[in-house]
C-alpha cells in the first residue's frame, strides 16, 4: 500500500483504523504496532489528506478512516486534477530546463527515486556504468524488476558498462528483452563500487556504501561525461 498511496507508516495506521473502526489513538497504535506519538502524527496527516476524520465521544478523541472505495475515488480525483494541470507544468519545466541544478538524495528510497526519475527520459537512451550486485542489494530485486519492465514498456534503451563478472554475464542473455545493450570491462583492473546514469541533460551518481545520490542537470557537464562514457564504450 505504501507504493500505491501511503508511506509505510501511513499504510499501517490506515489499515489498523480500517480494521478497528472508530477508535482511540492508543488502540490504533497498538494494532499498527507503532508508538502513540507516531500514530497521532500519522493520523494528523491522514486528516489533512481527507482520508480520516476525528470526533470526541465522552471526552475522548477518536478517529475513523474512509472506506477503500472512497480512497480510490480520491485518488482518481487527484489524477484528473494532475492531468488538467500537466500541460502548464510541462511549460514551466521547459522554461527551466536549461538552468543548471543539483539535487541530493539520501537512503535507499532516495536512490529508488533517482531511478524512477530516469523513466521520464525524453531522449529514450540512458548511458549507464553500473554495479548490479551493489545496486540490487540496495534498492531490492522486486523494485529493479518493476523498473526494467516500465523502462522497456516506455521504449527507453539503456547502454550499460558492467564489470566482467560471472554474475554480470547472465545479463547479456536478457539484452533484447530488457532493451539493454551491454559491454563488459575488466573488473579487477577497474573496480567500480557505485553507479553513474547519464540521460537527457542530467547525470546521476549513486553511492551504495553511503546511501546517497546526486543528480546534476547541466548541459556542458553532461556533454563532457557523455564524451568520456563514449570513449570508454568505444574502447571496450
């Protein structure tokens, strides 16, 4: 549910409140296996989102959440609003597309966010230097499998340089299916613990040991990195 609408804690609280019906914070917290303070803060967010309501009975504040069918209606309404304003947002994005920017991301969720951002690639080609074992251990096999499926569905090609290891060689057999072109380089001579993604006018750099990532958007920087990536690709 957290990937669908809520964060993990919001999903726990919503499901607990849905199961209990109108209840006190302490009861919802116990059912959700969260402490009372955290549960109350989550309930306040659910109130702001319009998916929970509160009322005082016999001097005790209680909470109840909307039915799943109403939750779906709210999501559909948000989608309609997003579709209506999308053209205006696209114009704003194009107006700022040439302005250099840098964004930092932390944690496994932050690295997943970087990956999800590449699905908006306009050029339909991602240049990648990767270490799949470190990547999968960090963002998870299920997430990556879904990501590859979405990328292939959107016809975004990835050209990736991988360390020449037995684990990585198996990816060669999946090239066509996953819209992936692979070249292998000497893993002993060129150790590579992290990952680089180059797409459109952006470059993303991910550190799996530190669980941080940075996305730089600058035409000249990206062009330089594209050229360096191409030199390596041509030399392998």
